[in-house]
C-alpha cells in the first residue's frame, strides 16, 4: 500500500498504448455496425402458432412457413345450403366418423361452379368445430408444403381438415405430386388426425386432351387406357369419397332465392320478385346457389 501522504497521481502507469489500438477500435466499431445492419436485414421470426385457434391459413412470407390463425371465420350453416341434401348427408357422415375416431375418407367435391362445394366444406366443419375439429386452408401454390403441414400437426390432440379450394393443375405443376404423396403415396402412414377435403371444377383435377384418347387400345373386348389417362385418373382416385355437384333447375334456383331473401329479412314473394330473380340468373348464364345468394343480397339491399 502507498503511504497515506503519498499522492497516487505521482505513480506513473507502466502500460503503454500500442500503436495499432486505434485501428483495432475502429475495426471493432465497423464490425458492430455491420452486424447491426445484417440483423436489421434479416426477416422477422415467424409468429408462434396459436394452437387455441379453430381455423388457420398456411402462410409463406419472408422465407418462413407457418400456420396463421384466422380471427374471423366464415360461419356457414348446413341449413343455408339448398338442393344438395345427398351431398350434405355424405359429407357430414364422413366428418362425424372422423371426429369420433373412426375410419373416414379424404373427399373430393367436383362439379358446377357456385353450387355449394366450398360452402359445404365450411358448413360441415362448422357443424363439428365445437368437438375439437380444426380447419387449415392451403392455397394451391403451397401444396408442396403438404407433407410439412401434416408432420407439424400429426402429434396434436385435435383433428384437422386440410382444405384445398378450387383445385386444378396444369402440366408440370409440382403441387400435383405433393398432393398425391399427402393422400397416400408416401412411405409414412397417413396421420390419423388429418383429412384432406378438396374442391374442383374438374373431376380428374388436371386437363385432359383428345390426343390422349387416341393412344387408348382396344384389345378384343377389353379397353386398355393410355398411360397419360391412367396417370391423370390416379390422383382423383386417391380420394376415397367423390361428391358431384350440378347446376340448379329453375325451381331449385327459385327455392334458393326465397331462402336467402328470408335470411335477409325479405319475406315478400310475388311474380315481380320471381321475374327479377330469373332475369338475374339469365344475365349470368347459370343458375346456382351462389347466384341466388347474390341476387338476394342485391334485392334486400335495394328494398
């Protein structure tokens, strides 16, 4: 220890500054600034999955893939769907088997546009959502992620419907093979808590050409389909249940119009309303539940 009367200021430090110290300090500052810039440029981490949600969208953003909870779900009731009683019955039965832990099939809903394919899937899910059934909507562009989605939810206690809406493929689409694999073409067994419900305007999901039929052979009394046709049928056949939808007759269309008008508080029905409803369908070149709903909204809004 220094004596109390000896000033410490008189003690000279033996440390001498190295001539490269300023350069090291400057380099350290530059590296720190570079790290900060790199951190700012990196995409944010994907949000944590909210497993308490009842419905999700599979999102691909900033290089991350994740389940995004849907805050405001589309509440469709089975009673709102007109003229498709058989399809409702089959899909509800299949979904009930699934939520009860029994065997059930993946489902392909095909046919005329606007006749209730997508709405029926949502309505069936709404019917059983309180039993723990969850819905995941996957865009066609992200079908290649189906194996990852199934792996993500395979160990969850809930049951999941993976919903692929308005599905169709063009030549060379990679999602085609991914969907085949997710259905039953993988070495991994299908997950017991996942079903795939898909809608399409095409029965076989892919375009079919007349030239492909020319390769079909007729041998004796047997028909041997061309390999191209066999390949295209193979995808739709992986769905265990097919449900077909058809355009409405005039009577069925008017029934749907009356239902939706009543839902919107318009109970009056007369020849004038009927004529306007028919003209509305004529202007769109089709009769369907969607067109009936659109007319009812227009009529209720203007009256």
